[in-house]
């Protein structure tokens, strides 16, 4: 921010103006923040957050969510304790089946891994292989159509986009990756890949913000 001030006169009144100021890029998400910005920047009227109504009508099986997050948390902690470099875990769930869940540890922990063998990428590949081999005979869906995906870490842009292509319905993750993540507006370059209006598909994304489900630590520069 440029702190240099200049004066201008409007009628008989003198105003001090900055050459450059920073203002929020997005609308305030809460009434409290709205009131703060209304004083700090310019007058605002709070008409409510439309997401509140969406969330009030939202239905989600919290027992299922807790069970899956507990699962990925336990696997990740065990991987870290075993000295694995990438204690990253994904669980792909077809809600129409609720069995034979695809559980995937980060493929980069394998000796024959490739740089792109992130947990999500390996999970999608595994789902495809199961479909090709007829393991999931009950499923007529396109790849991961309407799947729920539970992750230990916020996915990178490659994995986030792969989930778009796979047509998942919902992603729930535990740990944000501030430098490399692609779902939160405060992560990476702020892509919010799951809700990018320039893409032909979207999915819901949630972060579990409690501390009930610890995960193995990954360097913030690592793409998950």
C-alpha cells in the first residue's frame, strides 16, 4: 500500500486521499465482517449469506463422514510413524454401494512410483481398473460419478482437476495446504478448482476444522 497522501478539494471541503489502497476482492461472508468493512471501506448493507440457506437445507450423513475421516486419519498417522515420506491417504466412496470402498495410500511411497502418483491420482486409476475388470458389477456410473472422496490433505491443482474430470460429487479433507492446495481461496493461487465457473463441472468441497482426526505432517511445498 502506498502511504503517500494527497489533498483534493470538493466544494469547500478538503479530503486526504491515498494514491493506492487495498480493498477486499470478495463480499463479506458474515454480518460481523460486513459491519467491520462498512466502517473501514464503504457503507454496506447486510442481506444475509445465501450459503446459510443452502447449508440449512443440506443433508449429509455425519456418521459416515466421521467414520471415513477416522479411517484416513488412522492410516496417515500409521504411515508417518512407519517413516513414510508422504503420509497422504484418499478414500473413494460410491454412496450407492457403501461397501468395497477404495482406500488408497499415496503412491509416491512405492519404489516404482512416478512423480504424478499422488494419492488422488492413484485412487482414480484404481477405480478405473476395478470398473474395467468388472469388480464393481453393480455400478453403471461413469468412473467416479457422484462419489464422495475423503482426503487427509487438500489436493493440488492436478488432483483437483482430475476430480473434476472424474465427476465426483463431494470432497472432504482434513488439512489445508496453504502453498499448494487448490480448493480453498486462501490456498495456493486461490483457484477454488471445485467451483471454477469456467469449467464444465463442479463438486462440493468441505474441510473438517476440528482436531479429532490428526494426520501425518507433509511439507507445505509438497503438492498432494
